C-alpha cells in the first residue's frame, strides 16, 4: 500500500459487509438465483462469453468503487483541513 488512502480503502473493504443490511443480501440472493436460472439456458459458448463479460464488468465496478471512495476521502480531507 502506497499511501494512507490505500490503507483506509483496505480497512473500509474489510468492514463493508458488516454494514450492509438485509436488503442488500436479499437482493444479492435474488440476483444470484436469476443468474443461475438464466445460465442454465446458455450454450457452452454463451457461458464462456458471459463469464468474460462478468469478469470485465467486475473489474470496471471495482475500479469505479475504488476511485469513488478515494475521491470521498480526498474531499473529506479538503473539507476538514
């Protein structure tokens, strides 16, 4: 970790699930069930394409969340200085 924001982001990520409520986990479960039902209809080629899509989507979401959190920390630092 190169700076204090990286350390804060890591700590935030480690604690995140304890702050998410019932609605989040219910929605997560429902989306997983829907995805399972949908993926059962995929051909092997479609499954491979969808896995590639999911991987790319996950990477972009992770980058977005990291950038968003970093900017929030920078904003908080600027406000409280």
